[in-house]
């Protein structure tokens, strides 16, 4: 039996990797411009960490984690998201205490046992940011601005920013009660999941994908009209901040994030065309002011987002071809006597930073030049025993279709001059 990759876990090969590098480079550059630094945490964490942060009743913890018992009998899980791990690390190393306004980002694989489809995988990659220690709405605006700027930078248009507030421990219980009152007469029409969550998390009905729940959800009140004064002030601050930066947004009072740690601001960047199939959310985030404390740290307000790299690259598919790097020089071995000398040329020019290619086993001139064309080489350098005798090589400009003779003893200089 052939061994194959695990369902929902993808290989990223030559045809895609250049697009990934393009996206990752933009992310790193922009994160640096916002003065976020990269944090790397382990892929495996104690299962308890996710139960206590993402939440026991969330889909992620209930149904989607890759959990196993290791050789010491400890329950471990592959991380389904990055916020919990960052929070754990911050507490463990006292980072937030040392730097108020701590700004971190990660580019890392996450694991969720979901039903795979376009834009939804079991191993996927997130660009995430976490900003800790600042309660002011300017922190929310800072992370939202970073996500917005990335879409601009990548040339991805037509993404809508939707924001909401999910309230706090003061106002949310009242809203929850209101929802339960409104939902009670329809309880038996709710899907199994929503019926089960009626007591613990009735807000999940608002973003349930089941038709009967959707019909009920349309009639439900949104939380933004039921916020306490502090949450209203905060939400207005976020809106004003976004307006000041001219970042367009729409208030969608029905945003319900699938993770339990959120308070106040919740936001999503949504792609509305067909490119992502049913998976239209490219980026999701919000505030989690209580999480650090819940995990045993000092009270530390925080806000962040996660962005799916597979979804980002799907949106950039049409650019795949143009992002394949072109070869600077292709060395053509006209006959075997010249191979070693050409490999020396390659060695030197590569150290000087040029992208240089050469076949490593005998091939006809025709097939070598064909490959040089395929790799869109700017120049090819042809060397055989005739040229070796004269100590002159042929340098061919592939786009101009012109060629000149260049002396072998200054060949590297001659080529470097052209770049
Ligand atoms: P999330 O909404 O669960 O939030 O995930 C964030 C993003 O990760 C989604 O918008 C999507 O682009 C991508 N994503 C999620 N699941 C999959 C999947 N199965 N396949 C492909 N892409 C996926 C979080 O994870 C929070 N930790 C975000 C956050 C950071 N909030 C505050 N700080």
C-alpha cells in the first residue's frame, strides 16, 4: 500500500512555494514596520491549556483537537491556534510585565480535525499577532490596521472588515438571558449543537450554519445594542480610530467568534467572492482581556488576530506564475571537458548572489538551452572544448538573442557587471 499524506494536510511544492515566500516576506516586513517581533512556541502543549482558554464548549476543543496521551501518561494536543500558547509563554516568562505594550507575531502551523474542503484543512498556517498590556482602543486599532495594511500590500482587494463588540462579564450575562428568552419558544427547532449550547453559549446560534438556526437568528437582537457603558465607550473608540485611519469597516452585531476568550472587540475580514468557497473569513480576531488572568497570570488586557495563510494564497493564485523567480545565468556544458570549469564559475557567481543553474549530468545542447528558456534565464554561458582551447566562452543574452565572446579569466567579472 502506498503511504500518502494525511487527509487535510498538504505538501507545498515548487509550484506554490514562491507564492508562500512572497506572502511570508510581506508579513515579516510589515510586522517589523509595526514593531511586532516574532515569537515561536512549541507545536505541542498540554491539553488543559486549550480547554481553559479556547473553551470546553467550543467546537475546537469539543470536536477538533488532535489529542493523545504521551509516554508519560500526560494529555497533549497539537495546537489548534496560537493565542493560548502565546498567553502561556507570556505568563511563564513574565514577558508582559517586563514590556507593557508587548507586540508579538507568529507564522506557524495549526491543527484542527475539521472536515477538509477548499480553504479548510487539518493542518493550516496562521499569521497571528498578539498585543498585550494595553486596554485602550488604540491597541485594537493597531492590530486591525496591520491586517488591513497587509491586504493592501498584497494587492488583495474586495475584503470587508466587519467589527462588533461581544461585551464583557458585566453586560454579556444580561444579553445571554435576553437571547435565551427569545430562543426559548424555538428551542426544539434549533440544531443539536445549538440546543446543547442553549444554556452555556446561546450566542453560537447567531453564527450557526444550519438553515433552521439561521432563520431563527435573523430575528435575534445583536449584542451591540445591549452593551454596558464601558464597552460602548471602548467600541466607539475602536470605530473612531478606524475612521481616523480611513480604514473602511461595517458593524456586524452578529459576529460570534468560535473561541471563548473574547471580550469587547471582535472582528473579521471577509472575502465575499467565490474564491474561498464557503470559507470566507480570511482573518479573525478580537480582545481577550481576561485570558492571561484565567491562566494564572497577572491581569493583562490583550488583543490580536489570526489570518489563514492557505486562504491568503488562494486569493493570490493568479499571481503564482509571475512569482516564480527567473534564473540569472544558465551554464550550458557543450561537451564534458568543460563541466568542471563551468561548475567553478557557478560556485563563484552563486557566492556573489546570482541565481545560477547548470545540468549536473550529460544532456544535449538543445535540451540544456530548452531548460534555460523554461527557467527564463537572462543569460546563458556556453563552454565546450573549442572555447576552452581559445580560453573564450560564449555569453548569450537570452532575451535579445545576441551572443558575445568573453575571456575565461575574467568571466565572473564580465557576468557580474551585467547585474
Ligand atoms: P480563528 O478564527 O479560529 O481565530 O482562526 C483565524 C483564521 O485562521 C481564520 O480566519 C482562517 O483564516 C484560519 N483558519 C482557521 N481554521 C482553519 C482551517 N481549518 N483551515 C484553514 N484556515 C483556517 C484564532 O485562531 C484566534 N487565535 C485568533 C486570535 C489571535 N484572536 C486573538 N488573537
